């Protein structure tokens, strides 16, 4: 796991098409903006169904996007 410190309005890029922006830091809360293609699922960890099944969060199977042209 990579751990970074960021200030408001600073960004982190994941690959070529995902950007995470620190929108606001207030007390112990951080507002994060995520810019990603619509094909990339973004799910808050506490809503991940694997958590309720006793699985490890974020390690569930991912459905691959169909190949281009199909």
C-alpha cells in the first residue's frame, strides 16, 4: 500500500485516466473527488457486499469490460 500526504486541491493520478483530487480538509474529514471513466466502478468500502459476507474488502471479483468492437 502506498500512503501519501496531500493538501487541498492537490491531485493523485492513477494511470492515464483516473484522477483523485483532495477537495477539502475540515477537522478529521477529507472530501475527495474522483474523476474516472464510467466503466470504472467506484464503491465506498463500507458498501462492498464482500464485507457483509466476511470476505476481505476490495478483493472481490471484478467484471472485465467487454473487448472493443463487441
